[in-house]
């Protein structure tokens, strides 16, 4: 490995969605710095945070159809049965829901939890409650992807949060998506719910930190064993 390769590997790529915001933060910093050195340093810190927010690191995703990977970086905030949003057309029965909460310092690039064909994408306006609240799944603005996977129908729902005001989705209905493939992002601070068939066995616990595209959330297969409940 050359020195140039080492330098390249040190810096995390920035997603193009962030360029306009980084430029705006930078311009505001220079403008405010003309009047006050204190405002300049505050602006510089906010610009650095904006750059950090839009980072888009490469991830190594396990290639196994039995596995469901995390769609986002964050903390597991819920694991259990829940009825999926009605607009997704998945019925009124309960599915296994695993929620990943992203704070304003998390990487907000969203990735597909499984591979398959996208059969439906539905955006629903709503409130902007704290995304950590359970009722945020039903009341907040959201965007849901329904994926026909090798193990059945799975949904990934992007949910806006208290600060978030923009859900971005690049995927298209009818297209194929690979496990770990980028499909969108949410600005700034939010949550992603994954709805799975009940035969999927969760492999994470509430409070665990997840890495988007890498952490295994659940597993399909007859040999799967339910993990022990963690005692705090």
C-alpha cells in the first residue's frame, strides 16, 4: 500500500447530497467571521459537523440470504411485534419490528436490509415527534419500502424525527436492490424501522449499537435460536 492509498483510506467520502449544505455552512461562516471571531469559530464547528453528518463510509456487508442487516447506524430502540404502517399494504397482522434510532451524530445513509425486488414505495406526511418514541412509527412523517426478498416480504420504513425535516429516497418501485445497497437518507436525526416475517429470529437487543450495512439484525433458518434476554 502506497502513502497515497493510506491517505485516501484515512478520509471518509462525503455524499453528494451534503455538498449544498456544506457550502452554505461554509459561506455563512465566512460571512459571520467578517463581523465576529467568536461567530466564525461557532460557524466553523457547525460546518465541521455538517461534513461529519454527510459522511458516506464504505461498508462490508455479509452476503447471505438468511441474514438481515441494519439499514442505518444508530442504537437499537425496539425489538418486538408490531403492526406495519397501513399504507404499505402488508395487512393488519403483527410482524417482527426492529427499530434503529439515529441521533444527529450518526451516519444517516440508509441501506437495504435484504436483497430483493422493490414492490412498493409509499411516502406519508405526518408529525415530527421524537423518533425514539414508539408512537413515532404511526404518527411521524415516513417513507416505506416494501421488498420481496428470498425469505418473504420485508419493509424498511424511514421515519422523520424531532429535528428531521427531509426524507430522501433514491430507490424506485420495480427495481432490484442488493443487501447493504444505499437507498436514501434522512436529515437530521431520525429512525428506521424494519418489519420482518415472524419466522425471522432477532439477533440484537435494545440498547445495542448497530452499524448500517454490517450489523446483523435478524436471521432466517431452522437452525436459528432465540438469543437470551439481556439483563441490565
